[in-house]
């Protein structure tokens, strides 16, 4: 009697492949920023508008001379304390939205027209924001890419925590007060490590605060009154830590710096930081 072939094992892979493709399609529509990667996996141009038009993240040189770097605080904890207690001690307003906050860093959302965020717990607190994201000056460091650190259980790890532990160039940049500002926690979290740029339309997620985000292209646009501050911080970080900005970024930040010139508080902030870590931002004149 001839043996009957078992074909069930052949059908199973096809079933799972179809389920995988369907799952990827669903994720592509729900998460447009992942569209480019999903196109590559599927091998089809299903999400043509998903790839960000923003510039590539800046690249940090590995051979920065420590002797040329400022004496920034030894830890992020100390940096935050100096930021709140020394630099902004008598100017307790958030950088992007101008929200007033208490000595305990509790935000008065009504003071800046952001009452609609009052139900979001993170919006009620001030956080130290890296204007130039730590991810952008960290991802090209070896400690960010490779598991060069080991925890108490003997397990290797990498990324931001590892760089904070063993990479002094990263530590200096990460704790540099010129790059730190007080920000409403929700704004800090939503901005994430997005590139700065112009966002089409006027999406107002933050009430009266003119801070705009386009998650589909991972881009954020700051209010006009701090665009110049952002630009001058970027130029400072580029010069100080050997970060190569794209031509597109330089053009954008040059325009922002002209549109929003240095004001009296930016000069005072510059002097206060110089008194702490020994250097000024030369773009703040």
C-alpha cells in the first residue's frame, strides 16, 4: 500500500509567513516612522513616505583631546543640582514653554497655558533636558555600541549607562551645563532624541506652548523665542566635542540664530555656567 505524504508540515511555514507579513503591515500603518525598515524586510515599497527627510544624526569624533574639554560636573546628578540651584536659581521658568515651577520643581501648568496636560503626571515636573540629545553624541562612541561594561551580576551592557561609567569624553558632554535646560517633563519625553527642524502646519499638543512635534519623521520645532538659543547650543557642542553637523543643519541653525538673537538672560546664563565649569559659549555675545 503506497505511503501517504504528510503535507501539514509544508503548509505551516506559509501560514506563519503570511501572519508575519500581515503583522508588519499593521505595524507599518500604526508606526509610520518604522515604514522604511518594514519596506526593507518585505522587499516592497509599501510605505514610500515613511522615511524621514531630516538630516542624518551628527557624528562625534572618537579622538577628542580631554585636555581641551571644559571641567563639567563629575556626574549628571551634580550637573542637575547645579542647573537648578545655581544657573536657574532665581529664574524658575521652563526653557521651551516658559512655565513657572517651584523650588521643588513642580510645574504650574496654568502659568503657561498648558492646563490640558495637567492629567499627565510627567507634565507636572521639571526635568533636565539635553538640547543636543545624548543619543546623538553617544551613539558613535564605542561604549554605546559595544558591551564594554559589566554589572554586579557579571552581565555585559552598553549604551548610555555604560558611556556614563567609562567614557570621559561622553561624561563631559553629557554633564555640560551649556547643553542643559529645565523643561516640562512631558515635553522633554515627547521630544525624545528627535532632530530639530521645521514642522509643517501648527500642531498644538501643548496648549499655548508653541512646541511642535512630527513623530512620523522624528522631528521637533522649538518656539521661535528659543530657536536662536538652540542653534547656539548646537554650534557650541559641535566645536567643543568634535561633532560634525550636516550642511543642512548648519544652514538651519544659522537662520535661527539670526532670527532670534542673543538676549540679556542668555548672556547671564552663559556667565553663570562659566563660573561653574570654566568656559563660555563663544556664540553667545
